[in-house]
């Protein structure tokens, strides 16, 4: 595997003027942001930072401070910042043609669709490219409801599927669902969160059995033939929670009895991030592939690519014309082809399995005996640390940034830390990040010391 660490990288979190272009700091940028941007557009940190440069697994802010990136722009910088293969492909394509729309043949789009179709595991697959995961899930919902003639959707509790009107309507995490209005009727199913809820104390086998019986009961209680179940194999915004392996295979058997489609939302779990599998659905592979899968984020390595893969009879069920102005654009497809080629040629899935396994072991050891840590979970380079409340999570986020480490947070109440570095992360970088997190967790323990558990169980945002 090629090491894309910049040779000139300096200590994390401190000014390194020679490593990045010089930017004049603007103390009023945050004020300008608030003057023209929506109030609900979230910013991390008490003192938000402006990122201006990136190389490998590191980014720099406008004041020259260097950070080890353990979040990748929300799991989007999948291979590395400024990966030469991707930047070259984008630059060369930009010099030829930036835009054409899907009204014209696009060689790069066909080539990427061929690759994604073959990798998907879905037989006789068709691929439709979008510009985001939200749009991909929106398209999947359109296909499912049209194919089945039903506007009823099954979704998982604590789920997140996007910010459009339709995807907000199937999002089970109340922190990210600002309206109860929806064009869809959504029924929420148990099973997406292993560690809480009425079945949490059961064994894995009994947990799956209970969730399946709950699904059977729901479908037998007058549900009018749902169009599809949409589910993230690992819930992303939900805090990197997951059911036991095999749950969705067991669900699939019940769904098939009723003709209900299965949509696997792979926006965050796809492309080998979990290490053990290329797609998250493969942890539930006993029932075969889903009818549809959606993808986005990492495939573009920062370029705006999303999409839906579906078997032909589902994809071709629409009887109206359609195009995409920006989906599958020449420049994003060039990036996607180069990025996917690098991922496969350098076995970044294997690297995620090896380095991610070491990182999660290191984090579990660092968290042992800390009351502020409820659970360390995950697989590959998709790791969640559940803390005892949203204030503790917000504090660790700040403390990590102070030491030059960028992480994310999520969960139903904002109490989970989300760790998802680029898949080229090295062992040394994993150790460096784990050491920063250990110090941050110990400081949070001394400051907050188990005072939030009751508050976090009753809701609230960090």
C-alpha cells in the first residue's frame, strides 16, 4: 500500500507554515457565516475552524494548524486527501470537458457503472448516478414505491437516510427529522441498535428472533403491503450502531413472503470501510443480495457522487422520462474511476480490517475502567465510542481538536463519538490518534465523571 503521508508533515495541532499555502485569517468569518447561512446548518467546535489544505490523512486550517483526520469530511475522503491519482484524473478531465448531462453518452459514467454493477452482487444490475446519498435514497424510494404501488416504507429506529423531504420522512433519529409531514407512511422496526431497547438483554440469536417476530407481527397487523424495508447495515449518524450479523438475512425471508423489497443504504458502510466486507449487507449474506443498494460519500473521495444499484426489473419500472443534469458528470466519474481503482489495487479494505482491528483494541484498552465510556463498538475503520451523555461527547470532540485530532459525533442524543479515518490510515497514525483520544477521555472523565447518564437517556443534543 502506498503511504500518502506528506514528507513535510509537522506535529499535529501546531502551526506548520511550510506545509500548506498561507491564508489570511479572518476573525469575522464565523459572523459572516451566521449572517447568511441557516441557523440549522451545524458547525463543529465552540470556535469553528476553516480547513484549507489536505494531504494523506492530514488537513490544515487557515491558521496553519495541522490535524490528523479521523472523520474524513463525514466518511467521504475515503482513500486520502489530495490523492495524486484522483487529483490527476480530475485535472485532466477538467481540461477537456467539465459538464455534458446524461443526455449524451459518457464513457466514464458507463465504465464506473460497469464496475459498480459487478461489485454490487445484485444480478442483472442497473446503476443510476446522483450527486449525493440523500438523492440516491430518494431515487430508491421512488423506484420501490412505483414498483410495488405502495407508499408505505419500513425503516429502522435510530436510522438516518438524508435531508430531503422524503428521506427525512423515513429517518428514525428524531434529532435529524425536523418535520412529521411526509409523502410516505413509515413504520419503524426494531433491530438497528443492539445495546438498547426492549431486546437489548437477549443473546444475539434471541435478539434476532425477537426482532423477526416483531416484523412478522407488524406485517400481520393490517400493514397494507409495504413497498420496501430500507436499512443501514451499520447506522452512521445513529452512532455506528449495528445489529447482530444475520438480522437482515432473517428479515429478508419474512419480507420475501410479502413481496417487500430490501434496500441496503450503503452510503457510509460501502467500499470496504467495515474491513470484513466490501458492502455492509454482506454481513447478512445468507439471504443473498438486496434488491437495491444506495451509495455515495467515499466513492468520490470528496467529489459529489451518489447512486442506486437495482436489479433491472426494479430500475426499469418507471414509465416516465428522466435525466440527471449533474449526476454522472464527466469530472465526478473520472474521480470515481480513479478512486475505486486505487482502493482495489491497494487493498484498502484489507488495510481497514487490519489497522481498524488494532485501533478498536487500542481504544477498548484505553477506555477500560472509565465511567464516562459506555461502549466501544464497530468494525474496520468505522468505530463508535458511546459516552454517558452529549456534554461528554461534545467535550471530547473539543479536547481532541485541541490536540490535533478531528473526529465526529452522533447517536440519538449526540452522545457517541464517530471515528472513520481514510482507509489508508497507517498503524503509526492509528496509535497517534488513539493516544489523543485516551487523553481526551481521561480529561472528560475527571471533568464530568458519570454525571450525565440519566440526562442522556431522556434526550437532548450535544
